[in-house]
C-alpha cells in the first residue's frame, strides 16, 4: 500500500467491516515522535525561497523525506517551517524501521 520510505509504511493495516458488509481497510493512527529526542544529523537555516523538499534533498538526499524534518521540529503543518527566513531547522538522522 505504501512505499517503504513512507512514514506510514510500518503502521499496522486494519480492516473494519461496515454495517452494509463492505470492508474498509486503513492504517492505524501515526503519533508524532518527540522532535528533540530524535538524533540530530545537522541544523540548517532556512533561506529565501527554501522549501522543505529542497532542504531534505540537500541534507538527506531525498525530497520526499520532508516529513522527517517536520517530525524533528514538532511541526504538524510542514509549510510553517519555511515561512520565516533564518529559522534554524533540525534535520534528524534517519532511523531504521522509520
């Protein structure tokens, strides 16, 4: 269902039988980790025109890993992270099984 690099990949897949007999398949809820507890790879300052995908492409080698930076900075709205030029963002070390 999800690529192995997805934040949802390791979540349990569950089935629910609806009253009309149809089955709904879904992933369990993902809880955000505590950002300050995540091992730090590097800190980067947001520059003019920066986007999270550009930052993760430079630091982690994959623009689709923006969610790692969001997690490490306790952000529920990732676009807020690059709204302020000069803001320093934590980029975590990717952990096995994430």
